[in-house]
C-alpha cells in the first residue's frame, strides 16, 4: 500500500510540474477582436 501511494504522489507531482512547464512556455496569441466603446462627450468637458 505504501508503494502504491508513493507512486501516486510521484505521478501527481510529475503531472503538476508538466502542467506548470507547459503554461510557462505556451505562447498564447493576443486577442485580435476589435473593441469599440462609445464614451460620452460630457466626460471630457470640465465642470
């Protein structure tokens, strides 16, 4: 039983370290969708 739990811990650590390495080196592309938002003119006038 102790051998099985040790193998499971090592397997979980290997998966966790692999996931961290993957996310650290993954080149995520930037979003390309254009965002337009209407800002009221009143926000720019001084009071």
